[in-house]
């Protein structure tokens, strides 16, 4: 019995992504093409591999058994391809990067300057955005490497098939106007933000990133854990804009260290209790770890240790 590698890849993609449509997107083929490959694989295996499940499909027991073997075969082939690429030991071609703005600004420019100087045939491109938007592009192969963030109050859940390296773990602090009653405090309890921290004695008005993003959900979860339901009136992506709103006396915000620069002169940062931290990681598809990706991850690690001596490995 001989199985086609492409058909095993199709089965593995369905097992990882859950639907034929998502598997087809990850493989850059049509859904009908994946269905045809799976039908041929069923004939080769002599077992039914998929069964209807609502409006979609799911793996049968035989499908799960063969999918486990398919995953190992595909991983070994990817490792062989990477080993062959390493024989050339040349870092070149496109390197498609994405990430949240504050970490890109703090870590990436110097890294890309050094990498392109050392490897002139490397062609990096960069897009910024939120983790919730960019992770599907990484999984689908539209990006090669992603800088992601995860808040301690709401740790991120990543899909299977991604490798990660932690670059920075940093404190998230409360940004308040310099004239604010809390600005001179050494530390502020998050529970206090439920009242008596505006001039009129009402609960705080907040600025944060858009709903669904890691900062928004991290803020919301951190405050709900101490019994506070935040009133987020200002939902803007850039920390610089949030800090401008804080500077104007309109709100307060939770801002990680790398998002605190540049900072308006009228803003003060105060540590919070319980502590909230943000972890910044590099993420890439473990089966698509090219020499360019490895070089960039290593350079990002060096840059993080230089900028943050307490960073992992620093």
C-alpha cells in the first residue's frame, strides 16, 4: 500500500484546520481539489476517512489513525526540505513579517537594518495589526514570522503547528494625567479604578485597543477579576493616540512598557496591583522554518536582550 504525499498533506491539513475549506486555504488549493485528494486517499486506504458532521465533516476513527501518521510523515518531509535548504546556507528571498505596532517599533527596525546589510538578497516586508487578525495569516502561509503579544490577565491561545520564542516579558502600567490624584502614587490597586479616580468621583473612563484585541481583552479581564466593569469610551489601535487622550485628561489606560514611548509630557505611569504583564513572542510555522526565519528570530532575541536586560536569555 503506497500513499501519495500530497494526499497525506491534504488529510493532515483537514485534521489541523478542522474543515476542508480551511485546509484548502492553508494549502493554497481549491476545496474541491482537497476533496478529490481525500476521496483518492480513501480508496488507497480502503477505509472511510471522513464523515458528515453538521454542515461540515470530521475524521472517522480510521481517519484519525491515518492523520496521526500523516502528521509525522509531513513533519519529516518538512525537516528534510529544511536540511536541504541549509546546505546552501544562504539567507535570501522574501521574508514576510507582521506584528503589533509597539513591539515592531521597539524591536524590528534595527534588526532589519542589520539583516539586510548582512544579507543583501533578503527582501523583508512588514505589516502591522492585531494578533487576532494576523495569526490566521501566519497559519495560512501569508506571513512567515509574527510578533505577538499575550497579557497575563488573558493568555493567548495559539493554534497547533506554530513555534514560538519569548522575547520580552514587561510590566503593564496605568497611564494617568500628571494632575490626576493617582499620579503620585507608588502603586494603584486595580479595584480602586471602579470609583473615586476621576474629579467627579465616578469610575474611570478608559482608552484601549479595539474590542477583540489582546490589550482590550486583557484590560477587561484584569478589571473584572477585581470586580470592576471598565467603561471603555476610546477604542484606538495606537498607544500613542491613547496617551494623547490621557494627556488631555479624558481617560486612563493600561500601557505596556514598549508602548510608553513616545510619551506626552503630561502623562504619568503607575504600577498596578495585582501586577499585569505582557509577553512579546516571535511565532512562525514550525514546518516552514526557513534560514531567513531562523536568522530573524535570532536577531530579534539579541535585540530584545539588548533593550531589556531581563529578557529571556539576557
